[in-house]
């Protein structure tokens, strides 16, 4: 952008448009900016050594003097999880409902920021005036307490940012979606609806949590051994359901996984989950008879550090499963996680454990709207513009077509970095701003496209060759080359290091003396020799590290004793 918006009202997604997770949306007007959500995503096999990803806020960081606030729609990690990592780059007030604020405060304590970040609690139906933006929180049902849509009023027009939502007539925790407020907003006129696209391919409605409770009651009934239910830790309604199932079926309930305990504590603090039975720790679970135990576990997506994966790999210190036990995956299989979930299920089945998933049993309902619910929302709101978000490109494109079927005059499919003008005039992409991803590497944030990550990927796919050359200052070898091969095939599978050592001896012998005095020339020649040979035998290009050790040789009248050398 050549300049920041003044008369134009713009929408700029830096995360969550064209992908699931890492939600970060910006609204710009009259030279000021409002951020909606600041979430994380999770690493996979393509990001070695990286568990957590987040949007790079560089664009808005450069404009943080004009950033009025971060407004959070709810407490899911993909909507607020990046606040503890990125707030110091933004340094603005944060607004959240009581439950989201309770979850966030626990994260800020862990980050040492609890006394620094200004968090203001806003309840459903309340409004906050932030510069040219008047923001009203609208209560919606989701798979976590206090889901919120936002009505953002400006002098250029009003926007509804749906966040994550659904329609559930019997939500079990919290209230139903506030249909009247949506209808009232539609009567007042809605410029644009920026909406959830997760389940756009699903017909009908997403279903009710109450029906899942009934189904789990029947599934757990008369099971002979231990029963373990794994779900999203943040799904407080499902936690309530599992507790009710345990109580009804005469089983003790053990909670396995730190993130579940955090959600339970926050929910109780905000007045939810008040009627839970006694909760056991994973250590307590070891002393309960098998047919009287129900385990509630983290790790439904196969996360390496999740409780379910540790149990499946026999790495959990207290909990184990065996033949006759049952594991219920009461969760959606998120696209991209199929392989790791499948691998975990295979390990459980090998141990004789029966595994039930959403594919073969009714054990889960989504927290996002299917087409029937979305049709009702468009009927209430009647926006001029539909802007699909929270989905991959195929979801956004289908959502735009669906909105046109509902009579929406303008639909725009945007991806991260697009600068979309909402008003005045027709909706149009004016520009694109830089976007990127940050990776949490241990305790450090680094760009996802950094040399560190690129080198790890090369190591993962091509292996490495480590070379040590001991030379005098004329480049004469004082010892045979030392080669260590890591993860590189030698074609026949044997003797690659020895073959490379011979190739390096030949390379050094063929180099003119002046070039052997230049360490950079030797390093380049050694790399070329190794890459040439490995490429010929395996087609790979390994990471090659060359260490050159120069040694001063002490001249003596007689031939020096073996090993008479001094390293400088």
C-alpha cells in the first residue's frame, strides 16, 4: 500500500484466508487499524523441529502507533494463541470475553506478561468504541464457551465478522446463538459479512452437542475394559459430556493432559462445568479397576506430545491400554492430520485396543456451521458483500458461490495479504501487502523461510556429509580426510564414507599448490567432489560441511618423530 486508509474502509487478512488456523484479520479506516484475532497454527512433517507457527505481523507492526486494539472472538488457539508471542511487537490493548480472558491470562502468566498486557473484559451484547470503530460482541454457539461474532460499525458501513459459530438449539454449555441481534443488524444494513467457511461443503446442519452426549452414553455402556475418550482440549461442552457419561456409567473420570486441566480451571472460574464429578489425575488412574475407569485425554490430532500419542507409544508414565480397552476419537479429523492420526490408531490396534472415530460412529459434531445454518445467517444479515475466510481456497471459492446463491450482490475471494476495499464504491482488491510465517523454534521466533528451516529440510530429505581435512600451510595433507555420512545412501548401501575419502584425496592431489594454500578454494573443491559423487549414486544433494585444520609443522634437521606437529 502506498498509504494507509483514510476515506477507504479496508479489510486485510494476514492469516486465516486460504488456510485453517493462524487467524489474523485487520480492518483499516481513517488512518487507524483494528486487529481481530491473533492465532497460531501447528507444524507438521514439512516443518522439522517446529511445533507452533504464527502469522508474521510485520505489516501492522510498522503501523503499531495506529493499531487501536486486538479484539478476540473466542479462546481457541488458532484465534488467540499467538498473543503471548507477538504482543510485545504490537503493544496495544486486548479485548476478550470473560472465558477467553481467563484462558489468555493463564498463557500470559507462563510468558511472564500477566502484569504488562492490558486485557479488558467485554460481555456479549456490550460495545466498545475504538477510534472510528464501534465493536459489539454478539453471542454465538461454538465448541468452546462464549464464542463471539463482532458487529463492527463505522461511518463507511457496518461489517459482521462471524468468527467461529454454529446454530445449536441445545448447546449444553452457554447460550444459543443470538439470532435477534443478527436480524437487527441486517435491518440496520450490513455492508459486508466476513465469514467462517469451514463446513461449506457439508449439507444441512452441523448437529447438536446433546445428541453426541446421547450417543456416547450408549457407546460406553457395557464396555468391558478401560475407555479413553480423546477430544480437543478446548471443547468444554465435550468435557461436560464426558463427565456426564462417566457418572451415568459408574466410572471414575481421570483427566490426562495439562491443556485439559487449564480449560477446566478457566471454565469453572467463569461459572461453567460447576457440576463435574470428582476428577482424578493420570497418576490416580493407575489404581482404578479397568472396568470402572474413563480417561479423558488430549492429543486427538496425533500431536507428538499429546497424551493419546504417549499412551499409544507406551511412553506415558502412568497410563497404558491393552486388549479389551476402547479409545474413542470424539473429534474431527482435521485435514492434513490424517497420517499422524492413522499411525497412532495403528499402534493402538496392534495392542488389541478397539478404536472408534467419527468415520464409523457418531462421536462428534462440529463447532462450525453447515450450509443450512449459513443460509439462515445470510437470510438474517443480507450483506452487500460476502468475504469468505477461515478455510482453504476451495472452501472460500465454494462459500463465495453459495453467498451468490443467497442473493449477495458482491462476493470476493481473498487470500492472506490482500488489501480489500469494502467502501466506498464496489468491493475491490487494491493492493497486496507482505505476509509471512513465524516459527517457534524452542523459545525463539524465526521466519519459516529462514536458512535454519531450509537447512533442516535439506537434512531431512538429503542427509549430510561432514568432512575434516588436516593440512599444512602449503595445503599438503597431514592425515587422511575424515568423512562422516549422515542419512545418505551410497548406492550399494556400503562404504560411502571410504569412497568419499578416496575422492577427496584425489581432489587434493589434483589441485595446484597455490590453490591449496587458499582454504576457500579447498572447501569449494571438496564440496563439488562430494556432491558430484553422491548425486551420481543416489540423486541427492546433501548438506556438506567442510572443516579445514591448518597445522604448523616444525622443521628439524632429522626427520621428526611421528606426530610431531603443533596446531595453531
